[in-house]
């Protein structure tokens, strides 16, 4: 009974609304973090948990409602954090804010070569095979964080020290799981589209098992798509 009461209390505090009734400025403000620094993760999935379509990309399942929230979160971010595999698969190019690419190999995704100073940062390790080439391409925008595996707490601390207080992570699933395991995630934004795909599509988090409890903060709806905002319980 006590647990049920607590769940009802959290749901009663949750804000509900229709996305179509919120203009863009209000939507951006609705996602303001309660404190800084703040690291949020944004994903889209189907109702049965697939984080990608049959093409292996998130673009195979997203829709206009998800795109509105995606754009609002991008407009808020001081920096966008993404795994190199996702950056390559999704064809990431330089963004309006610094793009921080996490890679153990030190390889710069082809679409990000030649970006201006400060537009693309590469977070890698001291023994990365591609470190020298990355430094030739990005110079001081290569961040060496650890050895063997990227030290995510050190990376997040470095971003905060550079003034990137509101960081948006756009995946992929392995990076998300690693951030959860390191206790670095403050918020999860998830768009659930009204589709069922079955098959072997990836979930939004893939890797070592974690058990992280979340607090529901906001739920928006448009044409059957549910757009949730969840805070990690501390």
C-alpha cells in the first residue's frame, strides 16, 4: 500500500499536456533543468521498445512530434554528446552547438572532418590508435580522458569546466548504458511512437545491467505519440 501511494503521488505531481497546444518558445522553457550542471539523454522508441527502424536508424521510427522535442532540446543544449558509432550511422554533421563525440579508437567520423575550431570535440583515450590523426584534424579539440576506455566522469567534469552546463546526450544505446552505470545521467527524455516492430531492434540502453529508478516529470501527447520527461532519483 505504501509503495502504491508513493507511485500515485508521483503521477499526481506529473505535468500532462498536448504538444500541439504548446508553442515552440514555451516548449523550450518547459524543458529547463532544475539545476546546473545537468546531463539529459534523449531517445525515441516504439511501443515494444525498438530504438531504431528496419533501416537500423532512429530516423526510421521518429515523427513530427518527436522532431519538435528533439529541436527544443537541441536549442537548449550547451553541447551535444554522442557516441562515434551513432554519429557515423546517423550521418552527424557539425551542429549549432559543440558536438562531443565519444570514441575509444580516436577515429573522427567522416562527416565531421574539417569542422571549425570548437565545433567538434573528440573524447578518446591515451592509447587510441587514431589519436595522432585525430589531433591533426581537430587539434586542441581532442580530449584525452583515460586509457583503454573513455573515463566518462572525467569527460563530463571537463565539459562542465569548459562552461557546457546543460549537456544533451543523443546516444547511442551503449553510451547511454555506460553513462547510467557511471551515475552521470540526470534526466531521460523518451518519445514513444505508436508502432510495434518486433524483430531484433536495439533497446535505448545496451550494455551492462543497471537498475536506475526514475521520477516522472512531464508527459506530452500528440497523435498517439507520448513524449515523456523523467528525472533520475538521487
